[in-house]
C-alpha cells in the first residue's frame, strides 16, 4: 500500500461518518494535520492521560508507525513492535501516529503540548 492509499484507508476508517467537506477543509488541506480529524471531526476518542493509559493496555505484537501528517503528507511508514506511550512521547519527530495493522485503533501524539495524544478505537 503506498502512502496515498494508506492515508485514504486511515481517514476512511477513523473518519467514518465525518463530513467529506470538513475533512477536505480541516484535515487534508494545506496547513492542516491528519490528527485534526479528532479536533474538528468530533470523532469519539480518548484524549490525554486517558489515551496514554488505554494505549499502554492494548494487546498487540506489531503495529504501523508513521510520522508527519501535515498537509496530507506522511513519512517513515514502518512496522513497530509493541511500544509504550512514554516512548512515543519521547520520539523527537513532530507528530507520531501508531495504527493497528488491521486499522482497529490508532494512537496519535501531536506536536501540540496541550492537544492529544488521541486514541481512537473502532467499535
């Protein structure tokens, strides 16, 4: 799956039910971040320390990590073994996204100290 397909899949799963125009205006357009889906899109998710704790409790062996998400651009897509929220918080990249291989959940640590992290679990 190339980066465009990966972003499309991420948005369709975690942005299910969010107005396409809102996604175009506040998530994927120039100057916006993919994690704006959780701030603009009213997507149900855990935030802050609740997100960290629930992320640490998730049972998985491997997930996918990617970086950036600015203006609909991602980089560094790679497999990652189970990782703690503390380690994600220490990652020096701007925005860090972790997503289950089956897209059943995603965890996002933003560059904004007072926004996030977010954990969205698809029911």
